[in-house]
């Protein structure tokens, strides 16, 4: 979840305390704790290899923990995508959601990672109000108070071949591909093996392709059928 955008909506209606009571707030605190370790308190920027060496915060024999495909030093944070979800909502629109691991360096040059999941949606909260008298006096002024808050997930990254490719290019090793179809009711997610199919096929075509079971008959069973006589 995009916690920052969600928090801004709680602040807008003056209900930040209600945000702090949500389960998501604990995950947000975990992300903030990670940022505190891998970012400079002075500049707010992520620690980089050249800075740690220049300031002599790491030993002379320290080796940077990450390199890119060309053997060059990487710029932190290092972001790895390990799952991409292609999701069709009930209204027929298609969106992308990703699961990621981010890496940073602390002041001592230690690599520290943090999970960042589903940043492509936020909680577009809807406050439900009630009206009541401001005081117990007759004909008192009526005021509005928030009775409760409804939660609505709102996606932010539309499905396009270009957006899929950008996420897929951030993978290191295997990247799971999953499709979810909320327009079909309560259907479980389905894995997709082919990246090209995931990126280019129309949703219904892709769904039918991966949802249709494919059986490979054991030859010994086939021989048994051949030898069986009916009638």
C-alpha cells in the first residue's frame, strides 16, 4: 500500500489517530525504521558507497555488497521486483501491482533490505458522517461528526505493456507473474508462466489460456485403455 498517500487522506479529515489504529500503520513504521537506518539524518538521502568510503565510515578492506550486470556500483536504494500482479477490477479496468525488495546501506556499510509491497494502490478512505446537536440546549447548532470510515482500495498504475516491462526489468532472478480477475466474482489468482503472454495478451484470452487445465496422459494408462474391451 502507498502509506504516505493514505496518511495524507487521514490527515485531511483530521483523523490521524484512526490511521494509527490500523494494522497497516505497523507496516508503515517498519518502512520508516528501515529508512532511518539507510538514510542520512543530515541530508535525508540514501547512503551511497562513495560517501561511506570518502567519510571513512567503512574499513579500508570493505567490499561493496552489490554490483550491476556490468560489474559497476549501484545507486541506492536498490529495488528488486519479485512479483507482478495484473488485476482486472469489476469495472473492467486493468491495473498493475508489484511486490518488491529494497536494499540500502547503513552507516557501517551493512546491506539492509525491506519489503515494499503493493505500492501501486492506496486506501481512498470514505468518512461516514452523522449529525447531532452541539449542546443539550434546545435548538442547538447541529454539527457533523465522523461515525466511521469505509476503506476503498484505489489502484494507481494502469496496465500497459510499457509499465509491465519497466517492472519486469527490475527483477533479479525469478519474477512471479499473477493475474487476478475481480470482474468474475470470487476467483482465485492464477500464475502465468509466459512473460510475453502476460504482457501482450488480452485479459480474457490470457485468463482462458492459463485457467484451462492441461493433462498429459500417462502412456501406461493409455495402453490399458487400448486393451480394454467394452460391451
